[in-house]
């Protein structure tokens, strides 16, 4: 196993080891997603946001920006969609989401997104998409029940 893979395995912990995959050109994603989480006295929590139309709960997602690293894109999306003011992002993705879009009228082709784990330290009271989205902390089980796609459900369930 290469040195960076060992560091990634150790950083993600044994429970997430099965989710880590090496990103190769043929598996490259067209988008980025941020799995925002925190742990407190009540246990681990996942931050979800509503879709712009309010139809479902999901993690912040969006297009990759070629001018930024994927990790920085994940932090930016977490800020835009959920108001994550301060957080730490892991330098390797947890895996690749390949779920069909959930929006009515959206193309049926799967959208591939690299999913990054974001450790949330602070939320802003106001954020760029606050008028369009609701945000809420969920337990691991509750979050896994609410998000679309079996891959994301499994990744949340293994946190």
C-alpha cells in the first residue's frame, strides 16, 4: 500500500476504511460533495441541507472548480449551501457518489461526485444560500434514512 493510502486509512479510521477508493482518471468525478459532521456529547451528527426546491435532504454538492483542489471545493460548497464557517476537510475523498439526479426534469445520466469528509467547527448564522435551503443536524441513522442514493446512505451509516 502506498504511503498516502496508509495515511488516508489511518486518518479515516477503521470504520471508513472500506469506503476509501483511489481516484483514477477513469473514475474521476465531475462534481464534489461535502459530508459535514461533528461529534458532541449526544454523539456524532451529520449536517444535511434541503434541495433548493425543498424536496429532499442531501449533503452539499456542486461542480468541481478546476482552479481549486477538490478538498477546497468541498469546503466552499459546505459554506455556500450549509454555512460552514470553519471546518477541516480530509485530503482524500471517502469515495465516489454516482447517483442519478433527484431534481424533476434533470437529465437521467448519473452525476459522479467525489465525497469529502468535513469536520465542522463553526456554523455561520447567515450564509449565501440561506434563503433557498434549510440546514439541520441529524443523527447518523436519521441522516442515512433521509438522503438519496444507496452509496451515500452506506457512507453515512459507517461514520
